[in-house]
C-alpha cells in the first residue's frame, strides 16, 4: 500500500476571523521560499524540524532537569535564576547553546511540560479534516470556511492540493494564503478548489523585493494576472513596513498594479506593520531582524487608504 500523503503542519487555529470571510479554521503549513524581513512567524520559515522553547511552560531545572540530562551534546545549561510566573519562588530555566544543538529533539521528547517542542507536526489530510469538520456549523452560520496558510502552502503542493480538494468535496469555502511564489501551472491546477486567494504584494520593484524577501517579484505578479484571467478571486494584502516598502512611490505603484487586476479583486487589505512576532524569534533562538522599525501611524495608514480608494479600489485597513 502506498504511504498516506502527509503535510508538515505547524499550527491549526480555530475561530479565526482575520484570514478570509466569516469564522474560519486556519491550517498553517511549514516552509517558505521567502524570508521576509518582517516575517511574524519564524517557525513557519524552515521546511524541517526546529527546537522551540517556551519559558512560561518550564518548571525549572531543579524541579525537573530532564532536558539537561537528555542532551548528550552539552547544549543545555542553567540560565540566570529568576522568579517564577507567580512571582513566588526563584527558578533556574535552561539555556540552549544553538551552536552546539543539532536539533536531535531528545530534550523535547524528554520534556514533560512541552516547554521544549518541535513546531513541525506531520499530519495526513484526514487528520486535518477531522479538526476542520468540528466547526462546520460555525462556517455555515458565518459564511466562513478553511484557510490554508503558512509558510507557503504551495511549497507542499501535493498535500495542499489534496486538502483543498477534500475541503471542496465536503462543501467548505477554501481560502489559500499565498506569497504567489510558485509555478504558474500549479496555481492553475489548484484554482478550481480555491474560492479566494489571500495574495501578498510586498514591493513593486523587483530588486528591492529580492532584498526584502529573498526572491524577485516577476513570477508573483505574473501569477496574480494569470489567476485573475482564469477567473480566480483575490484578497490582496499589502504589509506596510515603514522605511522598507511604505514610501509614497511604492504605495502608488502597488495601487496601480491593483487597478490593473481590479476585476479579480474582492478587497485590498493594507496591513500596518507590527512587532507581535518578536517573542517567537526568542523561542527559536533567532535574532529579530527589525528591532528599530516602529508601526506606521494611524494618520499615515489613512492617507495610504485614501490613495487606494481614490483610485477606485475596494481597500481597507486590516
Ligand atoms: S535538540 Fe539540541 S538541545 Fe535538545 S537534546 Fe538535541 S542537541 Fe541537545
Ligand atoms: S524538561 Fe522541560 S520542563 Fe523540564 S527543565 Fe527542561 S524545559 Fe523545563
């Protein structure tokens, strides 16, 4: 018997109201070919395993210490003692030397409180569907459904295709949250099973796009045009990051591109940059790349919104 198709999932969030219409279940797949400087989900970037550590779940080395014993590379040592979450007693939590760690995950297997864990969870389509089906009545009441996100879900194409097909077969509305960076023929193949593409536009100048994300933008723009030409619907998302892609020239160029593909656009969402993902970098022992960038002001966002709306686009700040 052929092995069952599995995808590497790193999270499933229920009752989401931000990633498409109505109440949704968001399925996040691991791995992305882009490395956006402002990425707020570093656990989604790599295709393989990671060792993550959530200090608030750790009971301390004196009370437990199983991770330190499990690590035969000497990568775990005691950190500086600090007060526990209740502020009642001092505990010493482990510190991971990421240069010594080879992500063997023995410590995560030994950790009883899941303070140490691998975000990657291989799941079959049916395992994901079991979670998706639990909220069927909420999708029906709210006009919601399933959003497949990442990472870049098109990077796990066979799994994503199978999942979208199964969702459609069971009558669920399907949104696909994508960078647009995947072969055009794959978008054409999956298009009949996707009701809405949540589609990012990050910078209109290709060399600047490559500096900010690691890849040029021509393929992304071509795919947006082809999806619209083939009858697909887009919810365009423009993450606006001060100093990087939120200057007037790029705002105007982004709006002009949206006007070009306007017939296929349901809404353009302007997403003001935020730093909510910074703590996730700590969990993985990775440096946060934009410590000195602040969120854009409300006034700035309203001006950008006006520019989009004045060009006849159905835009909103999200
Ligand atoms: S994952 Fe890293 S820290 Fe954990 S046991 Fe393996 S080498 Fe040690
Ligand atoms: S095994 Fe887990 S709970 Fe125990 S000390 Fe290590 S991180 Fe903390």
